[in-house]
């Protein structure tokens, strides 16, 4: 454990990497995270973000008693990291004064994390493995409110030893609050809390609940800590004493003989109070022997606000709360935990199969790291999943609240991860956009509010449509159809898609030349005026997608009309915005309107083209111009050092870091007040630019951008599993999945039963994960030494791909 390194098994982080926090939890369930010390942190299981939320009295500890020797006990975390400058020191609720292990090393291969723990004075070696099942195309089993926690203990001594691993957890139901001294407040909302010990078949555990809250209350819920261990000891509630008696009595009890003494409390906790419970597993280990101490942590807080958050809450009678999806499946946390425990082997095998398929890739390490590092977004509190199957997402989250509500179309334009891993949830988003948020005139509300009886207002007025978001949604409809092959889904939404596309010509392209020139609200939270490449290429992509969908549905006239509009629009866009090197915004005076980019080199200029490549729509205009434009973005906007970069906007890259600016003005002409985010660095844009560079043959340049992002997420400066923009776990960062599609040259068309691969790297020895709405697996390609020809094979690891034709290496096979 003498350094940090990166390999095919995932990067590693020492206990000093304080920013490294690995989220556990399913889709729409909330999270609890494991830190690099092995500590439990960021308890976000209560239907709201809660960065920094630590659960009092909550930790695992180990007691080791060698045969004929003295016992030792320590918390199963490595040492607390400085600074230690708290005004009142570490409060006993943090257990900061208890002995801890000397060292730790975290290795995260999302969705599985391992934390190795060592101590020079203990005759054991410990390793925590933790994960929540994650199985592509199986949203239900990837949406369980709980996690597996396995402590593997190895006896490194020369004598047999008794080992006890005990987990302690405070009952959080109702809410926990602190006073200025760090004590629990005497007027906390919690009260009448109960910690039950249960045995059920081969399971034992603590079930933490409350008699105070009704089943439909927002604070209603429960937590369970179960184990499959056979020799169990427990304490339902720590001492209800004064001052710090609670921790003293527990630690003395645990360290004395490794057996926990239940104190016999039969009454619920007092009003405004709660209890901590502990459960331990006892095992005998021979020298060199390793045993697994298996636990399941599960939670159940089924009710959430029927809206985005309080200020836009729908308060109609009977509609104040709505249930999470997991509440349809499980009656409480015990049932969820028991399901995890009883199905452990199957769910772990399928999760490991996915993990290995992803990390077994021959893609460059930073690319795999980027793919895995942003999968947690879709299982973070950025997203929620309701009981009727509707899936929603903020843009990101504040520390304690959602940030920018509404499944914002112009931000989710960039995201690819959900579509490829859980396409049914992505289709839910399309249905909401086209069937609930589209007005009769074709205007799409770019934030989904109608479901909750609200409307989005901008500048005191009803918000306009977002040009890039609305056009991108048409392209995403095309993506969802091709991934799923679901013709009924396409036919259901196609009339609305045509209406949405017609709105673009009515509102933004009134002269009908195929180039938008009106007032165009966009992802920079401002309006662009005049012809520009961001919305220009989004329109071309939407037209080409519409032409393909119309042709498939037998609407030949409409298909030809869309194709003709796309061709004319491409020609006109080149005429108006091509400067010989890249695409610009064409305005007579870029300062006539605030917040334009004018002659600047916009990193997002080929977003629509990148999406077209990802979705199999091909080039939207002349390929030489596209190649020149994206290479210009790299050449002018990629910085290898920000020490002299003056940024008066938000700062996401600084000092000696590397990153891609949103815009630069290599030929001058910077507006007096350029668009408000132009000097910033957003990972979601960096990834899609990198993907388009790959499509244009600039592999080294694309990889350099990806490497720069992941170097910034190093566990010290930033969290490898949390890319921030306007909030934690920002949705735009899921554009990283496009790297997999680009590097593998993956083509998909389930409507016609076809897939294809054309790797951009390692062509003579290539392997990567692939997924569609019908199945997923691994693609492999290699050079046959005897013939000198490239060969390939496709493993289907989940789903049914029967009859699908796969084209690669100049050949094809039928699965």
C-alpha cells in the first residue's frame, strides 16, 4: 500500500484520498457511500441529497482474540485524516477516539468496491467488498434499496483466533439533528423509535423502525442490517445514559469478550430521541484461514414529495406524496434485505459478469475509468424513479437539494449511459417529453413539470422551448427505437415528434432555409441569435433522424421532405457559418445581443454531429469540414495548464490541470460579454468532443482529453465517482458512454436486427462491452496469425439476441 496506481482492475486510492467516495444504492433508491478509509459517509437514503451527512455511532469494528493471547479491537476503518481543527474535537458520536487500522487502500470497479485494511499490531488482514446489484437491462434488480457488505478476515498469525465483526447503526427514522456542541438535539423530530432483533430462516438482523409516523408520511421508513452469519451476538439499543455513556458502555461490552449484551429495553425511545443497535458475527479462524463476514444493509423510505422539491410541490389533496418504485416491490427494508441475502449468488454473479465485461475491455484505461466513473449518476439522488415506472432526473444536486429540476432536455441530450444500460427508463423519459410536455402547437417544455401540476417560468414568464433540447429529443427518440427495435414505441410517439419538428420551422427557421436564425434558448441558459453551429447541427440531425423514421413507417413523402430539408440546411449552414477552419455564429454585431459567441471556436459546435455518429446517422455535411472543425476545437480550446487562464465565471479546472474550454476566440472577435459559461470546463462536453475526435480519426487527441478529465478526478482533488457541473453527479457527464460507442465503432439497429463493430484502436486484439435493448455481452476481435485476417466473435451474456446479424472485419454472422 505504498502508492496510487491504475490498472485494468481499476484505480486505487489510499486512505489519504479524502475525496474518493464510492456510492452504493440502486436506481431511484438513494445512496450511502464508502470512503477511502473504509468509512460510511454521505447518507443520502432519505429521498434527498445529503453530501457530508454522517450517521452517528455507525461503523463496523473487529475484535481478535488469538488462542492463549490478549484480545485487540479496532474500528474497521483506517486512521482519520487531518485536519483535526474542530472547535470541540471529535464528538463521541463520531467514535473518533476509538482505535483504527493503520492503513487502507480502496479499489473501485463500479459497481463493486474493495477496501483493504491492514494494521501492524493486529494478527489479521481485512478487506471490505461492497456493492449494490447492477445488471444492465434489469432495472428492477438494479433498483434495490440496499447493499451487500462483506468483510473478509484473514488470520495472519500463527495461532487460531476468535474473530468478531460487529456493525453498529443508529436508527435514523424521523430525522437526526445536532446542537452547536455536536450533541443530538433535544428537540429532534424523531421519537418512539424501535430496534427489533429478528431471526428468519438463515437470517438474523436488526430492524430499525418507528411507531411515530404513519405509512404515508414523508418521514415514514425503516432500516435493516442483516447477516447470514450463524453465530450471532447483538445489542438492540446502546445505553440510554447521560453524557457519553453510550459509547463507553458499548466499547467496554464489545472488547471484554466479543459478546454484546442486550440491555433489555422494551419501550420505544423517548420523544425526540433514538437508539443505536449493534449486531456481530463470531468465527474461529485457523492460521492462514480467511472467512467472510456477510452483512446486508437495506433501507426503505418509500414516500417522496410529489414534485421536484418544496417550492414546486403539487399540494392538491391526495397528491402531496408519491412512492418510489422500490415500494411497489418491497413492503419494508427487511423484505428488501432478505431478498438480497437469499439471491446473493445470482445477483452477485450477474453483477460481476457485467463488471468483468466492462473492465475486461482493451479500451484505454482512462476511457474505462470514465465509463464506470459516471454510471453512479443514474443511481444517485440526481435521478428518481416513481411507482408507475416514470423516471426523472435533475441536472445534478446541491449538497442537500436537487439542482435544476425537470429532466432538462438540453442537458440530458448529452447523456448516453442510461439509454444503453436501461433503455426502458430512457423510453419513459421520451414518453413524458412527447406525451405530457408537448403543447398543441409543438412547443416542448424543456423541463418536465406538468406531471406535478407546475410550469417552468423564465424571467417571470412562461419559459420558451429550448431549441437544442427539443431537436435533440427527436434524435433520442430515434436512438431509443433503434436500441429497442420497439416499433410500437416509435408509432406511439411519431405524431408528436413530427409536431415538435414542425415547431422548429415555425419558431426558429421562419424563412425555411434549414438554418435556425430566431431567438434560440439553449443549454447555456441564454438565447443565441442568428445562424450558429450548435442548433444548426442539432436541426440537421433531427431532420435526418426524422427522415429515417418516416421511411421506416412508410411515409415516403415526409421522408423525402425531411431529407431535402437536411441537405438544403447543410449547404446553407456551410455557406453562413463556415470560416474555412471551423463553424462560427454569424452575426453582424455580436454585441447587439448579450451572451453570444460570434467568431469564437465553440466546443459544442459539432454536438449534433457527434450524436448523429453515435446513433448511426452518419455525416451531416462534408466530412473534411467536420474533421477540420473538431480538430480546431482540440487545437484552440484544450489547455494543458490553467495557471494563466483568467476565468471570471465558475471554475472547474485550475492551476496546472488540463481541460477543454467551452469556447475560445483564436481569431479575435470575442464579444464584450460572451456567453456566460464560455471560459468554463465541463466534463460532459469534454467527453463528447473526445468521441467526435475518435470518429474523425484523431484518436490520440480524443484520448488526451479523456485522460485530462480523469486526472482531475484523482480522489484528492475530486471524487472519481462524482463529476460536478451545476451540481454533484451531473447528468451531462454521462456523455462519457459515447466513448465506448465511438472507440468500438458500434452500430445498432434492433428494428432491423443488425449490429456492427469497427474498432478505432487495438484492431488486432480488441475486446469491449456492448449493449442494446435486447441483450448485452462482449465483442472480441483478433488477427489470425495463420491467415493474417481479422476474426471476431460475439458473446451474449444477458438477453436474447437470436437472429441478429453482426457485421465486422468484412464479414457477418447470425447470432
